[in-house]
């Protein structure tokens, strides 16, 4: 059972969802202007911890409006719907982040770009990072994949659903990117790469029996990998060379669209 019933789906609106996410996030973005940067993983602005849960809050508000407490309970229960995932897709979820960062490392290496050699992250912090990023990914994906995606896929193809979600998703990240001092090149590549990652998430969602947990886990592992990737105080390759970082994700999305899921990407998911 999903959080979207046939009876209430007509009353639900992805547009209201996106507007509510932005409305809930706006006060946090304004507050961040007056807060100094912190030493959180990936230099995440501290208000982003709260902002990460605005999609979940928006989805719960809108679901409660149409389906009541039961609908919200069903929606939240999908965070742990890992039983939907078949064995081969568990392997996909675990291998994809490894492939992404191995190829990034390889491209940096063959282009003779500086790669820090010291691993600065303690192995004992990895479980904490996984918990931190799992919660953050759940905060986002409950809204984007638990609420918006199924509504959109009733009207649009898988590809266009991914774009419609991906564009406001990356724009939602722009205030954080500005706070972190990212340049125009980073914005361009970050936009392409983030939309491409959303394409991958929607593809994964549709191939894991619409498992929300699958999307949360992949999102979590990718963000954890970003922290674990070699870096030091002078050089963060994932930030300094976004054309390589996000190019790998973009090429992966293109490969999936062109060869693996080429037929399904241009059809609607009516069920």
C-alpha cells in the first residue's frame, strides 16, 4: 500500500508540495545569513539540518489534509520498506556509489590532478556518518519520492518526472551553495549532476517495487562517500573539480537512460 490512494490522489498537488517546501525553507535560508559556517560534514550550513526535513514535513502536512493520520502513518512507514527490494537491487544500491567515486578518482588520476593521500576520517565515525546522512536523506526523499514522484508519474513519463523533481530540488540547494561560496562553474555542473542523480533515484524507485528505503539508502551512501573521499585542508577534489565529480553522475544517468531503462523512461507509471 502507498500513501497515495486513488480517491485522494486527485486532490494532491506536486505544485503545492514544492511551494510548501520552499515556504518552510525560506526562514531557515534567511537565518543562515547571520550564522557563521560550522565544521559539519561537507561544510553543510547548520540550518540545512532543519531544511533537510522540510520535504518530509510538507509531505506529511499535505497527506494529512487528504488522508488524515492513517495516510501520514502509511507514508512514514515506507521509510523502512526494505522488504520490497530484490537481491539484485540491493547489489545495485551498494555498488553504484562505489562505482561513482572510483571513476571520479580514476579521472582525477589520469588527468594528473592533485588527490590528497591521507584519509582524514576515522573509521569509527563511519556509522555516525551513515546515521546522519540516512536521516537527512529520509527527510528529503519522503517528500520527493514518497509524495511527489507517484503523482507526477501518473501524468508524465519517468524522464520528465525526474526533471520536474530534479530542477526544484537543485534550486532548493542553491542557498546552501551560495553560503558555501561555490562559483558559477560549480553551480552549472552541480545543477547537471544533481538532476542526473534524481534521474537515477527515480529509475531505482521504479525498479525496487517503489521502495522509498532504496532511494534513501542510495542517497545516504552517496553523501557518505562524499565525506569519505580523500580530502585535506587545501584540496577537496569533489568541490575543486565539479566538472569531473558531476560528469561521472551525468554519464551514469545517460548510460541508464540509453541502455538499461531506455524503454521505461519515456512511459508513464500508471500503477
